[in-house]
C-alpha cells in the first residue's frame, strides 16, 4: 500500500467524522451554537469554523499559496449548512491535490517561517497532512463533548476510524 492510499483513507474518514459533528450541530439553535463554552475557542460554532479554517489554510500552505487571511474573511461560512458545504468542497480540493503528489512530493520540505533565533523552520508535506488530521481529531473531541452536554451526543461509532473503514470498505 502506498502512503497516498493511507492519506486518502484517513482524509475520507476525517471528512465523514467532521460531517457527523456538523449534522449534530445543525440540530442546535443559533444561541446554543454561539453560546460561550469551555472550549479552545469561545463557542461551539467558532471552534467548528476554526477546524474548517485550519484545513483550508494547511492545504494552501502545502501548495505554496498564501494563508494569511481567515477563512470567514473570504468565504461564507456563517452557519452550519454553509460550513458543511465548504468542508465538502475543501475535502474534494484536498483529495485532488493529494492525487497530484508523488512519494517524493510528499517528502518535500515546506518552510513555515523562522524560529525566534531566525533559523528556518521546515517540515515535510506528509507531516503537515498528518498534523491536519490530528488537529481535526483533537477538536472533534472538544466538539463532541460539548454536543453531548447540549443533548446532541455523537455516536462513538461515527467517530471511530475502524468502523469507518469497515463501512466504507477502505
């Protein structure tokens, strides 16, 4: 199995798991979505929007595109349906990008900027892709916990990679 096949499977899982979260969020009132919460962002919706922003930004970084704006400054992600539409499109764009990569391209250095001592900070494309997936997983845990507190629990099987792999045949 090639590394790209593994990334495709994990990206498909990530998309499905994020969508399960967003479906549950869609059942909540705007007040519940925007209410102050003990999360890494101030509300459930702001945290979900951050996840979308990070996925968009990291894809742009690995492609060598500027990622200096926030997603909601350039795209309409003002409610859960818009966020779901955007993430579905972003998933398609990420898979299309991944399909163009060779193993050597996955191992290409990406400069992230300079450290405080002014040395260049570089990581590999594949490391950014893994970070993208890990970042989403981290925040899905927060989102899932908050959804359960609001009476919209996410079934653990909807967030389990092996369940996804068995259901999707990947």
